[in-house]
C-alpha cells in the first residue's frame, strides 16, 4: 500500500511499488479463512486510502488485488473515478463483480 497520492489541477499521481507475486485470482489452491481474511483486510485498507482522497476504484475483483508475500495491493486504477469527474454513464470494470445498484442506476 502507498500513501503517495498527489493531485494537481490536471493529473492524479499514485506512486506504488512493484508487486511481483501475481493477482489473487491466480492461486491454484483453495484459500483458508485466515488467508481470505488477510486479503480482504488488505483490500479494504487500500480502498480506505483511496476514499480518503475521494477516489473510487470502480473495478474491485480478485484480478485487481495483488500479493507479494504478506502485502496486499489494489491495482488497475484506469476506471477509477477521481474528484470532480461525476459518475460513469455505462458499466466499467469487471461485469461479474459489478454491484447491483450500479446496474440499476443505468436504467
């Protein structure tokens, strides 16, 4: 996780370390509850940091949660909503993980 989020009037800069163990969707075995809790806790801490800066990720899925040892990192911020952007007007991100209220709001 990083605390290096900087914004200027034109761009948002998120500085992250390289994460090398792959995304959480690649695990060939079933996870135990402690491992699943650890991943969820790390993802929630990442979301908390983004929300502190008024950034909405918009594509949380196992493919966008990376691990390196015990570190858990959110990645793939290309569909994120930044301050002042408003709402997406179509479905963004991984459809299977899209919240029902997002789909309902498009009617």
